[in-house]
C-alpha cells in the first residue's frame, strides 16, 4: 500500500513496524462488542503486528495534537480474503478503528477511501467486509461509500447477552 491521502487535519499513510505500539493502544481502547467478536484483550498484551497481521496490511491515519506532535488516530486493515488465485481481484477490510479523541473528523471515511485506492493500485476490482448487524454507525459509513448488503448470517454471534447478525457487504472498485 503506497498511497498517502491528506485531509486538512489528518493524513492517511501505509503503516510501518514502529506503529505497532500505538496501534495496539488504539485497538485496546476502542474494543467494544459493537464491533468486536473476540474477547476483550487482557494483559499481557500480544504485539499488534504478527505473522498474520503485518504492517503492510494496514493504513494508518495521523493527526497533530495542539502542540503539533503527530499522533496515530486510527487504522484500517486491507487483505486478500483468501490465498486462492481465483480470488486475487478482491480485497477485504478486516478491521477499522478510530481513536475516541479523533472521532467525528472524517478519519474513518478517509481510511476507507484510502483502502479503496490502495486496493485499486493492487489490481483489485472488488472490496468486501463483514460488519455486525447492530453496528449502525459503521454500516451507515460503508453504505455512504457505496457498499451494499450482499448477505446476512442471522444470529451468527452471541455478544453482550444477545444474538447478533453478521452482515456481509461489498462494492465494485470500478471507476
């Protein structure tokens, strides 16, 4: 992922290994049953990056604090959904998080748009994702960027004492 996107208050760039600590902090701070199906992370925390979650699979958003220090504000993970040659034209979003302090500034949208641009540059012509049915803010963001519901797995997860649908969404990346 080589593209960098800039917004007046933030920018989106490819992740590097040194982003791992800050991304782990964002990941833990934003954990919620609104979007997470895995248990809440507990210490000792695993590294954010590992063999299956490589820096090159992520784009990050940067913002500047009032003192001008550049801080990571969020991330999106973009990967092929399978290792199959017949599926190389598809990229899948497998994680999107924005730090609480940076919400409401268009960072999630810019990360999503950056991921679509990166997927196109990798030769993909389709993008997919999975989102929990009760995550209305994320579903609205995806829909506003052209994603449509392509399938629903009813009651796929039991979270917070209730069954939650797994919603499959996708879109073409054609211009």
